[in-house]
C-alpha cells in the first residue's frame, strides 16, 4: 500500500511541478526508465514467487539504472551510443517480457 501511495504522490508532484531534465541527461532518461521497470517487474515476480527481499530489490533497482546509464554513456563517448542504447533496450525488454510472462502465469495459471 505504501508503494502505491508513493507512486500516486510522485505522479501528482510531477504533474504539479513539471520537472525538466537537463539536455545533457535526456538521452539517458529512457534507458533509466526501462532499467527501473525491469527491476520493478522482477520485484513483482519475486514477490509472487515468495522470494522477495527488499534489500535485494533496492540494490537491483539502483544498479540496473546506473549500469544501463553507464553503458549508454560509454557508447556516446565511443561514438556508438545509438547501437549500445538499442542493445540495452533489447536486453532489458526481453527481461521485462519474461518477468511479465511469469507474473501472468502465476496470476492466471495460464
């Protein structure tokens, strides 16, 4: 329940304050969001499987975001940022869909 309230509060604060992302960080925001979603869906799957650990979730969430952003940053420095961004999105997308499929199987027994 606390997580739902925190999510609602975050959405309301975002709507009210209209935060802006500095231009230098804009290429990393979509990758960070996808990495965060991967951690969230992994956490939901772990909760349904009965193996959820809050410390592991926080570490996974932060490390996913930082590693994904670091990979994209290094790609930008090497001149291949687009290709590495695509790679990160594909890998994390596969993980997200795998977790969603496991959640679906758990919830609907199908």
